[in-house]
C-alpha cells in the first residue's frame, strides 16, 4: 500500500539522503512496516544481508536498550546489517545507548523508533542525527475510501461503491485493518473479482473504534443514520449502563447547540461567542454552521423532555438501544441529513 509519508522517505533516500533513524509518532502497523521496508531496501541496495530486530522499550524492566547497544556496537564480519525496530519510545529521558547510536550512527544499522505520541526531545535528537520524524496524517472518511480502492487495486479486485463504504465503516482509518480486510476478500473471491457489500458479510469484522467526536459531529449535521450507527457501536463496546452516559452526551450537545443558536441570532461576534462557550476557533465555526440546521424551539422542546428521558434511560432493562434511538430521533428528527433549517 502506497503511503505518502513512506514514499517521501523512499524518495529522499533514493536521491542520496542518509537516514540513520526514523521516529514514527502515532500511525499504524502499515506505516511502520512501510518504513522498515524502505530502510531494509536501502541497506540491501548497498550489498548487505539485512535482518530486522524488534524490541519493546515499554516494560519497566526492559532490556531493549541494552540489545540496541549490542547491535550498534557489533562489528559485521560478513556484511550483515540490521534494522532495529523499538516500540514504546514514549519516555521523556533518552537512554544512553540511544544517545550514542544517534550521536554516531553506525553504517550497519538503521533505527525505527515508535512512539504513541509526540516526543519532542527524541524528535529533535533524531533530526539532529540526520533522521526523519514521521507523524502520519489522520485520514478522514472520504480519504479512507481512496485508500480502500487503492488496496483493492493492489490486491487485484474491484469494489463497488457500497462495498467501499462498508469497508470504511468497519475498518475506519487504520491502514493495517483495511489491508487485512481486502487481502481476506481477495483470497476468497480471487483476482479479477468484483466485490459487493454482500461479499463482505462474514469475511470482514468491525475493527473501527468510535472517536469521541463521531456522535457530536453526526448530531451537528442532523445525520440520524450515522448517529444511530455510532451510538449502537458505543453501546456494543461499552456494555450495560452505556445508555446513561450517551444520554448525558446527547443532552450536553443539545444544550450547546441551543446556546449557539441564541448567540448567532443575537449577532454576537465570533471571538466573543467562542469565549462565552469556552471553545476555540474551529469548534466554534463547526457549532455556528450547525446552528443553521436547527430552530430554537425544537432544541428547547427536547431539553424540556430531557428529565423524563433520563429516567427512562436509567430504568431501561429491556432495550437500551431503543431508548437511545428514541432520544436521537427526538433530537435530530425526520429532517436529518444536514439540510439547513429555517428558524
């Protein structure tokens, strides 16, 4: 799978850049394995026999850094080379072995350092050694569709529009999950096959995890179908009692939308409105846009019914899903889909 950040690294090395280390912050397994492949290919092109060593620096009593030091200090006798992949590089302090490796990068080793979040100190040290810091951009749903189609082309199958949307819905933005899903479908259907949404049933499992903003984005857009889907996932993942937490989130968003409608109608300047709601610029713009889809009266009516709905949510034993669906339908209404509403 072609990943822009990985291809940029490949191009830089092809044009003569020496990259002794790469720090990957966030991302997924496909990004990491793409970087490993690029560094391995570069060493092989120089005539080395390459081995990949995988270490985990996460545990408190890890020997990962000692093993890294051993690889760096080794003297290859037969042209050996190593790509050392170290997970769990989130510590604030750089180990001495890593400092030495970055201060004097060995010609027979390349480092792939993986951190779950931005590590400013480590990033500066890697860049000072001539290395690269890669923070893969988070893909939006419309971009993920392109990634799914690309993975299908590489696997030798084609997906119709509904099948592409289904893979996006189940796998989300995780490239490794997308690649695994497409690979499984291709193995079942065979190269050259046309894949439909029905073909995915039983072959592709949901790996996508709901993001905290998915539900509020669906409410803001008056997209009942998406809101029900996201809420259903959260309830399936969260277990008993999740409907009460969802109730409070839905009510909180309705209250925020009502405040936004009032501010917009009062023509309060953007900066002042954002300050009153204690939100930053971009979230305020999203709220202001959402306000155009709502009438004040319908939001106020929903909030008046909230206490009764809360009791129902807390007492729901038979079908919590039905309670949440009723809440969302009452709030979003039949006019969902994002069309602007007249107030």
